[in-house]
């Protein structure tokens, strides 16, 4: 009943905003909603002029929508879905394509949807809570992006762009308090050190108690403890040279990695269901688990204006270190049939990248383009262990599995836009990538007991090496017709590529060093980006089809590992719609809808045929709608925003079994703020997941033990934030 009342109240608020007519309010659209500048094609362009499916969130939109996590972005972006086994295993799925848990976090695996931070590839380490400490915007590009962004952007990418230091002096502070003892503090500033040197820096700290309770240890788990620091130094000695040095460090220390034992009527005869608390926010484990993660990124960007274009050099060093302890099977009150399993590990990753890119403009703007070279060197050391306590001694023990993978990638690329006739432009681009990976993989028993811990295939263990090279050609072709100043029509064909890798964590020597091949995709898309009624109505539409081959499919082997193979071909088609309408000054209504039809054209492995099944994490329907109402109250400005989203059901795995159903779910967020623009302060009240929807972020199904392990998305959260700017 309470949930229904909240939902009704929320809808009434949205309805009130939709029919209210302010007496004298300014346009409430975020300042950057009309002419937000994006770099979706590695050059600055107005959002509506980019012939690519891209959703962009400016700084104002991030604040007004209370965007704090990548899940918040996914809710508001068509075609994007995010599932998470844990904070380290955050998996992006774009238009039905994404890496299954275990692939991207394996030392020899890569993601299918990549993240870039200020142009720097961030391939590993997971994605911590989004810290809008100094963000200018977030861009989400959908579809294969292999030509300009390279390997692993086969499904799309998410790009975070921070503010550049300027000569304007500014300071911003905000503090937050919410339920679960949520505390947040952010401070950032910008200043000119000299006439040509500018500096910006900021620090942020967030903490809260956990959403779940471990009734065995008596502790709250799945808490938040995240600290982020950023600094940038910019040198602009003249009109032709611009140098930016950036440093970004974040540290996360989290207690608990909870997975609830589902023991409803379908699984009551499971081995772990005796004495299990049915409350999904209560977990039962001998230990709490933990996750610690530190991410460091250092980069230098040099832009030189030449008579025929701009030369850009981007050099970056990125380091990721994390360790984790995760209880899997656990039920302390159910001996002797108890099976206790704990996973633990540590990963150290270092990445160096260098890109040199030339953007040019010739023939009075009728020929534009860019060309460049790219180099990536990545070293990844990972050690993972399994502690097994089986009812019989021979099934107990500890297995250790070190992995070390070195990767090298080199690419040359180029893209040109040629004006065929006024308003009609043809785009031709291509990228050639050469890649090599080598690794060492081991497994051994770490104790003297009689048992053999899965997945170790022999008491003697193994220590093997592997090496493999690949190359890929990823072209792009497009036609863009600027029908009017406010109407862009486009059609494109692009190829994407995702790296191959190694099994890594396996039960046998042969399995550990076995490589799997890259996957490829051809994406076909037509679209329209339009503004109407003096730009009070914006309507963007895209229709697409993607043909995938050699899909890297992972299968979870219970008490063992994730086995990867190139077992599938898939067909994906869909439609995406985004709209913004401002019927009167002070009122904005925006939303999106996506329809997705995915199917395995070919997916057969020994004993199993998944041909015709729906791809994992690909909901057929998804929509969101938001209303924002702003009006002055004397010298103050009041703003109310309400967002509603609904996502169709899907499956977490290719098997499409009911046990791994991702049920349809909804979300309601709201934010009410009061500000004084002249004095530079703002007070806001916010709430997220106001209907307290219980949504799983992943389901692990161990059929042999009739056990479902399920982590859940956050419950209802709310709080207040006060901010000062001057």
C-alpha cells in the first residue's frame, strides 16, 4: 500500500508540473541542451550535427537528474543496460551486446562496451560510483565505434569529459546528508596562476552504511566509502598551443559483497535453504567480504594549431589495483551438508597509451577529416583463489590461480568528410589494428589437506604460457544530409572489433592457455535529428541492425570457472527515440524509448543449442520520461524534476532459463531545489528509487545445488544537499 501511495504521489507531482503555467519563468532547459558540444567523432561538434546515435548529459543535467552512478546514466539512455555481480564486475550492455561476467575481469579478457575518460581508454578495473566532481559532460555512443575509438568499442562506449582549467576564478562546495547515514563532501576550484597558466583541482568523499545486513557477523555490508581527487594544469602561451596535464586518483574501500540466497517455493529443497532469512536485504555468510580498489590516471594533452589543421598528442598512464574477498556458498546453521566457498583475489594493472591525431580542414570546409596512430601497452597481473569446505574432506582445500597477461596494440586510422553538394556529405573512414597478447597461467593446491579444491584438475597443478596475435580492419561509411538548419538525416555502415583473449582461470593446463578469437560486428543505421517549433521540440530517431559473428560466449561451470568460446552468431535490430519538448517557458518534458529484438542465429555447443534464444541483458522495451518545472520566487528560483523509467524483462544469460530472468522493473527519482543564482547557493531535496523497487543486478544459478545467488540494486534513498559557488 505504501508503495502504491508513493507512486500515485509521484505521478501527481509530475502531472502538476506538466499543466502548470508560470507567470514569468525562464526557460528551464539545461543551458547546454540546445547546443551541447560533444566529441563523439573525436572533434568538437554540436550534438544535433553528429551523424551518430549519441546521448549526452551536460553538467546541469547531471545535477538536475541526480546522476551519481553509471546505473543512473543507464536508466536515462536508450539501448544501454548495466548489470553487476559486484562493484568490480560491472557489465555494460549496449543494444544487446556486452561481456558476460568473468570475461572482462579475466586477466586475458576485454569488455564489449568501453569507457573513455578525457580521451583515455579505461579498459579494466570496473566502474566505481560516478563522481561528477569536475565533469563537463557524459557522452554515450551506441553501435560499433571501431574506426575512431578502436578495439573493444564493438557495442558502443561511454565517455566522461572533465572541465578544462580556465582564466576565471571560481570555487564550489557542496555537502550531502541522507538515509543510511549518507555523507558527501565535494570541493573544487579554478584559478589563473599567470596570464598563460590555469589550474583547477577538487576533492570528493562519499560514505554511507550498507544496504544489506549480515545476520551471521552482525554487520551491515555493501557500504560506500569512496574518495576522489583530481587536478589539472593548463598552459596556453599563445593562440596556437594548448597543453593540459591531468591527474585523477580514486580509492574505494567497501565492506561486503553480498549475494542473497533465494529460497522461495521453487528452491526450498536446495542444500542452502535451511534457516535462510527470506528478507532479500539480509544475507547469511561466515564473513562479510570486502572490496578495495585504487584507480590512478595521469595524462598529458598537447594541441598545436597548424595552417592546415590541429595536431593533438595524448599520452596517458593508468594504474588499477584492487583486491576482493567474496563468500559464495554459506549457511552456518546447515551442517553437515554445508558447502562453504569463498573467492578471493588481487589484480594489478598498468596501462600506457599514446595517440597522435591530426584534424584537418581544406577546400573552404568541403573536405574535413582526421588521421592518426595509436599505441597501447597493458600489463595485467591477477591472482585468484578458491577456498572450498565440502562435507567430505576429499572435496575441500584451497586453490590458487595466478595469471599474468601482457597486451600490445597498434593502430592507424583515418576518416574524411567530403561535401558532395551543399548540405550532402559523404564520410569514409577506416582503422587497421594489430594486436598481440601473451600470458602465463598457473594453478596449484595451497594446503596439505587430502582434498582437491575445484576447479583444479590435478593435484600436481599446472604452469603454462600462451601467445596469440590478431589483426582487424574496421571501416565506416556514411551519408549525411542537412535537409534544413534543424533537420539532419543520415545513414551509416560501420564495423566493430573486440579483442581475443585467454581462458586464464581454468581447471586444467590446456584450458588455461587456450585462446579464443576476436568477435566482429557490422552495424547498419539510419537516423534523423530534428528540431521543430523554434526549437521547442526536439525529436531524434534511429533504426539499426547489427550482425555479429564469432561472439565470445561465456559459460559458468559450477564450482569451477567461466569458460569462453566463439560459439555464436547473432542478429540485432531495433529502434530508438529521444525527445525534448518545452511547451512554455519554465517547463521541460523529456524522455526516450527503445525497442530491441535480439536473437542468436547460431549458437550450439556440445549438449546444448541456444539458437533462437534472446541475447543476455537485452530488454525488448525500455522507456523513461521526465518532467522539469522551474519558476522564480522573488529573488529565488525553485525547480522540481521527476523522472520515471520502466525496463522490460530480459535474461542474464544466453540459456534464457526462468531461474536467470531479469524481471521487468521501474524506477522513480525526484529532486526539488531552491537557489539564489546571485548569491550562488542552492538547497536541494532528492530521492531515488522512491517506490523501493527490489531489482536484481545479476543472478547466479547453481543447478546442482538448486541455489540462486542474487545481488540487488539500492533500495529507496533520499537526502538533502546544500551547495555554494562563488
